[in-house]
C-alpha cells in the first residue's frame, strides 16, 4: 500500500512540476503515472551504474555532478515517453531538482503516515 501511495503522490508531484515550470509538460495524470514509474525504474536500474562510472567526476565536483545524473535520468524518461516532454537539458535539470524536492517531502510524509499506525 505504501508503494502505491508513494507512486500516486510522485505522479501528482510530476504534474506540479509541469505546472510550475514551462520547460516540462505532462499530458494527463495517467501519463504522469507512467512517467513516475519510468523515472523510478531508471533511478533504480540505470542511475547506480552511472554514479559508479562517473565516481571520479562526482568526487572532483564534490557531488555536484549528481545533479547532472538526475537531469539525465529525467531527460531519458522524457525521451522514452511520448506524453512526457522536457524542452532542453536545462529544463531537465530544473525539472529534476523540483521533482527531487517534491520526492523528499513525499518520502517524509509517507514514512510518517505509515509509521504512525504501527505503535
């Protein structure tokens, strides 16, 4: 249940990012659900490999290159899906930052919601 609630909230966060920033667009809530799923899969499967391969650059930039990797994941998800659009790499960077911030808030809220019931 926790995963489904998190997935629905992340899809809503993607719609929020699309409404806040003009460089990102999502056609519908259904498209946002699919885009959130693809983003989650990319972040689970591809991102760790990219982080490992770019570790020297990440260390040299004191971790700032991780923002570039996040933007690449965001941009890659948009390139795979026809109903999720990102205008440029800069738009992917800004969109991924906003989406990550929303994701952090959602993670804290979901953890508090589901952990408060297990007393």
